[in-house]
C-alpha cells in the first residue's frame, strides 16, 4: 500500500514529548474517535455534535471494526525539510479497538 488510509501532515503538539524520563522509557496514552466533520463550535471549543443518524453510522462502523479485529497502525514523523520520505520517524504506535467488555488491557476501556 503506497498511501496511508488516514493522515495529518500538519500536527502540532501542545507539549514537548520525550522518549525517556531519567533513562526510563516514558509511556503516553493515545486515543482516537470516529466522527464526521460537522464543523467546530467556537464557543465550547470542540467539534459540533453528530446527528443521531451519524451516531448510528459510526456505531455500526465501530462494531464492524471490532468484529474484524482491526488495529490502527500509526507513524509519527518529525516534519523536517520538504521531502516527506526523508522525515525522521519519531515514533510508531498501534491503536486497538475498545470493546464493551475491555478491561483496559490494550484498548483502555469501553467505547460506549
């Protein structure tokens, strides 16, 4: 596959991330939500809510992903220079589909 299914080439972090803390590998939590682009609510500083129909569609997609055992594999690159193929990899991670009975071993809890 030459192109990733999802991407964002202009990610800006709020804080500096470190790989280690005094020689000990540092851990971070990564979360993701499926949704529709319904615009941004400037007053509440969050995405505009989905409609009931959109929520039902998302729940169906989520259930399909969980049933198939899909994992989201991500690569974080340091945008350094003009050629994306030359950007150094800052980290790689997987996201696991959370299930209703997930105790947090991989995904981190219930999605519903």
